[in-house]
C-alpha cells in the first residue's frame, strides 16, 4: 500500500495567514470528540496558538512548495512524513478510542517494509518491540490481528494521509 499526503492547505488554521513558499508548516491530525478525524495545517511559528478540538493523534512537518513542485516534494517527503507521524503517535499514551493503537500497527508495518524500524523479537504481553534505526529507540507496537472494522475505525485518518 503506497500513501500520498494530501496537498497542503494555503491558509494557516491558527493565524489565518496565507502560506508562502518556504514556510514551515505542521500538519496536525486530530479527532474531535464524537466527530470525524481532521487534518489541520498550521504555520510552525503559530503552533502554540493552535488548540485542536479533541485528541491529537499525530503530526508531521513540511515546507510549503510551489504547486508544480508540490507533487515532487510530496514524493520525496512522503516517507519522512510517515516516520514523523509514527513517532508522534508515541508523544502521549492517551488513546481512549483505540485508534492510535491501530495506526501504530499499520504504520509500523509500512515503516518496517522501508527498513526505518526493525522488529526486535516476538510479541510480549500483546506488544511487538520495534527498533527505530535512526534514533535506536525501541517502540512497543500493539500486535493486532487487523480486521475490516479496525481499518474502518481509522479510515478518516488514512483518508487524510492518503488523499
């Protein structure tokens, strides 16, 4: 499965400023309580002014490129965005709906395939130890036997990431 990151918004959600070429933007995936998952693009300098509704699932950073260059930049940044999003899923353990666990599992499979993380042994207590090659940090990934209903639960986030 290959993912494509949706095109970046042209307006900062926190400041209302138009995004310019070269601006650093943080893409935040969050789920309002009782709502559908959303992706919001915020200028990095205004991230502290942005309070998303609900639970933050993850985030990644990127630079604003020209529309023609955007597709090329997306391909180059795609793998880094997946990796950054995966790491951000571990910034806090809050996961009342269980959706973070499913996303951790799906992204781990993708990142293992790209050799960004490596399985370090068998599952223990329902968790698989994965080594993040660059940082040498071990992440405990839920060992989930994915079912269609699991994919449906995170479909909103996958749509946000895939486009």
